[in-house]
């Protein structure tokens, strides 16, 4: 989940899914407002988890996982939807709650041309340089400090 400065107004669980094409839910116990939120459009029986966020100061409480649990329970009790799509990407909450995963990828077909071949060669060169640099820094014990420096 990503931190987000603003969240939708609080609602109880995912009850709005009964009446609308989207489910918005928040988990709130802070005087500052919602600790986590989810926006889940519903289309043809598929609930898609398209936008999630949480208060970074409450991350240790795992409000996103609590909210995810409550939303899934509400949707299962409702019994109207056939699938919950966590959408692409990685996250601990996805590994925790998913029953299975489906490999997906974006594919781009390009006609061979000198420009396309040059771009592909440049990309491969960058990948090789990055991997070689990481291996060199790792061998010198400098990889972790360099990553920490770059993240500042």
C-alpha cells in the first residue's frame, strides 16, 4: 500500500457496494482521520482493489491489513461478487489474502528497425551496467550503504 495524504470520507465496511458501482471503505480510529482506505470499483461481479492508502505514522498497527480483512469479510457476507482482483503489483497484503495468483505482463510488439534495435541494445547495456555495478559494490560491501545514500 502507498501512503496518501488524503482519504475518502469514512463509511462502514463495504456496504456501499450494494447500492453503487464502487466500494469505498476506511478504517478510522485516529483523531487525525482515517488510518487506511480502499477504493474498489465493481464491474460485472469483479471487485477491483484499485486504490489503497494508509497513514504512514500508523504503519506499525497494519491498518491496511485490518481494513482488507474487514472488506473481504463484508464482500463474502454480501455474496454478490464472484471475484476480488488485487490488481497487478506486489504487496504483503496480497500474499496474505490471495487464494491464487495469475502471472501477467505487458507486451509490446515493435517492427524491427535500426532505431528499435538501438533502443533495445541501449536498454540491455544499461541493465548489464547496473547488474555489474551492483555486483562490484556488493563484493566491496558497499551495496547497502549506497542504496541507503540513494534513498535519502
